[in-house]
C-alpha cells in the first residue's frame, strides 16, 4: 500500500501538466479530465484509508521514499512521504471536497473561454496541498507550501483582465511571502539544532533542545501559519482574495490553503509542547483573530467577503485550539474538517446565488431568493445552522469542544480564552443570520444592472447543486458521526496526543452558555434585518461599523506602518548611502586626487625648479646640522 502514497500527488499533478501543456485541443474535454484526475486521487485516498482502518492504532503510519533529493555529507533531504491518521484526514478532505468543487466548477465556469486552464490550476493546487500534508520532512513540506502559494496566486488572479483581481493576487502572494520567511527560518533553526529535517528524528530529539531554541522555532512556525491561514497580523489578503472565481474561494477558504497553518502547528506538536510561551502566543493570535474576523463579517454587504470574514474567524478557533496543546489538538482538526463541509457549502451556495443574480454580490440587492432557488436555500441554510452551532449539526460538536477546551486551560487564561470563544459564537450567530436574512428572506430588492438588465433568479444546474447537497449532508451529520464513541478522538490521539484537561465549568454549562449566546445573536440579527425593511443603500452606521467595512483599518495600518514606514526607511538608507557611504568613498577619492594634484606641481619637468628644490633641501639640512651642534 505504501506505493500508492505517491500516486495521491501524481494524479492531480499529471492532470495539471496535461491541461496546462496540452493546448487548445483539450479545451472541450479539459474540465472533465481535471475532474477525473481529482476523483482518481480521492479514490486512491479511500483505498489507503480502508487499509489504515484495517491496522492497529499504533501501526497506521506508512512511509514511501522515492529518492534522495540532496545527497550531501552532513546534509541530506529525501523526497519521501508519510501517511498517518493526521495526514490521512487531510487527504480525504482535500481530495473529497476538492473533487466536489471540480464538479461544481463544470457548471460555474461553463462559459469561460479559459476553463481548461482554470481546471489545470485547480489540479496544481490539489497536488501542492497534498505534497504539503504528505511530506515526511520540513524541507519537502516547504516545497508544497510554496506550490500552494503559487497556485493560489494563479487562481485568485485568474480573471486577470480585472485590475482588482490582479491586485488581489499580488497582495495574497506578497503577504504570504512574509509568512514563508518564518517557515524558512524555522527550517534553518531545525537543521542547526537537530541536524535533520525529517519529522521522526526531530520530534524524537526535542527533549535535547533548550526551551529558548524551541520557542524561537515555534514562533517562526506560527508566523508561517499566520500567513497561510490569514491570522492576525497577516490576515489582510483574505478578503481581497474573493476577486477570484467562487470555486476558488470554496477551495482555498474551506478545505485547503487556509487550513495549512493549522496542520503545520498540529504536525509540529512536539516542538510546541516544549515551548509553552509560544503556545500562549498561538492562543492569543487565535483568540484575537476569531473576534477580528467575526466583527469584519458583521459589516460586509458583499456575500463572499462576509464569508471570508467568517473563515478568518473560524480558523481563529482552530488556531486557538491548537495553541492549547494536547487538550485542543484533536478538536482543532475536528473543527477543521466540519468547517471544510459547511464553509465549502456556504461558498458554493454564494456562487449559486451569484449565478442566478447576474454575478451581483451585494446582499442588499437580494431578498426573497428562497422562493426562486429552493435547493440553494436549503443547502445554504443547513450550512448556516452548522456554522452557528445549532444543536445536532456538525459545528455544534466541534465548536463546543473548542470552547470547553479553552476553559480547561485553567486559571485566568482559561476564563479569558473561554469567554472570547463564547463571544465569538454569539457574533457568528449574528452575522450569519444577517447573511441568511438579507439573501433569502424579506422582499425582493434586486435592481437592473448598469446595462439595464434585471436579474431573473433561478436555480443552478445539477452540476452545481449536487455538490452543494453532498456538502450539506456532511454539514449535518459529520460532527455527530465523529463524536459518537469518540471516533475522531480515538483516530487522531496516537498522532496528536490528548489530555482531558480540568475545566472549571461542566460540559453542560458550556453547551447551555453557547445556546444562550446563539439565541441572543440570532435575535439581535432578526430584530435588525428580519423585522425592518432593508435599505438597498447601507446607512452610514457607527464608527465601529464603518471601520469594520474597511476591514478594521487593516489595510490603512499596513499602509501607514509598512508601506510608508518602508518608504521612510528606504529614504533613510538612501541618505545614509549617499551621505556616509558614498561620502566616505568620494571624500577619500577627492583627498587622494587633491594630494596628487599638489604633488604633481613638484614634478613639472623644469631643471631650474629641481635645482631650487635641491638647494632648499641642502640649506635645510646644513641649518639643522649646525643647530644640533650648537645645542
């Protein structure tokens, strides 16, 4: 079975090569080929999953080495793969949800002239993400990490004829390069500390490293995770990334790229367990981001950007859980999987709405769409109930576990983290209820576009609705399936470890508190958007609302601190270069030149001048000799 691991990556990679290099002759069949390669990878993943289930809990790690990549004395890196319970979870999520998004894209991108290229980029993205989660060493993981960054750049900027899309792609690429510097530094520190990049030897030798060194490595890994997973302070690219086609949003912001940071932290659990200060920073980043993203989601009228804020917030929950250590690792991944179902379904539902509304994204110009798009309404509604934590649905189980684990941190930290997680649940209920009410309820508010064409909302084709139905099924049942008999916990525990923790509040109290804040959030949203007419033009709003519409001024902050700060730094360096460096060089040259010019006057070629010099020198010598004798 080990020989099949490489095929997981080879299938979509081959698809990308064929579609991107095959030329226009594949235009008519490219979308089918891309979907077939993605489905083939999913099929291989299912076979490997069945094989792991047939093994004992401690015998579920498979290795496949293809070749030695860098054979240098004292420095060796292999192209080798590791498949265990953690990577298998990601494989099924990436290939399963990825295949559904491929199927959805067949209908969504039907009229795009560059559809073949789009599916080639989707395949490339899957291959890079699979390499990231299957690598058995940090250096090979870095290759997949950068491959994901390249593919996301190509997909976000796919409609490059739109300046906003091209700008968004560049922004995502550059912000992620900041995080990537953290990963590259972490890899260097890992090698200088342990003499290897491979997961096994590194994790086995963690006890031999100092806490300071482990903290430095962990903080650099966290910086990388902040970039890929859009966490504070590297979150600014996520909202703009909505300029890409909607299937890209579902793929990047649900099941793949934004979850890479969570995977990196959980995979590096041994390093973080030895660096408690770094773990505290992880929880702070997660807590801040889950509130930050939720507030941003409350003020967005663009349906995709509202969901982008939601993604930022939900990933914040996962990062918070990962920072709790063995108490939270399992629940971080559990919420990651359930989020993959309901958030992918929500994004695909948003795309279905846009498909029926002439690509309109402003929710204030929707209204009453439940009557015209019943399948989209039901599937989107189930995703909505899952994400707000409605009892019995997937988000109810995974989010409650994270809130309980936060309280189990103990002490003041536990109360603060648990309180923040509860507050985030209430805000989530508010902004997602707002999305539902603005989109599917109330009176119709749509208007003719600039060309005078009035939208005629209608249900999407089956190629789009079938994936939405399947994802809705996962949104409803995945959490309960994982929770019954603690299936998911028992599956991941051999890899991530697990500690129950000592929560000062009972599970029933956490659940009751979550239900209270859920009802309050839904109630406030209903009073604001369900009982009152919704104006097509958004009112000016409070200072906080205006700031949230501008992503809580994150771009303004980046512009002032980074862009203008960088400009001032550059000018200062230029001044130093011109005044000090060039001044020293040019001053030395001028001094030598001046001295040379003066000395040159002594060598003028006239015999009388030389004679006078010789006479003067002789006179000086005689005078000095006589003076010495007199003394």
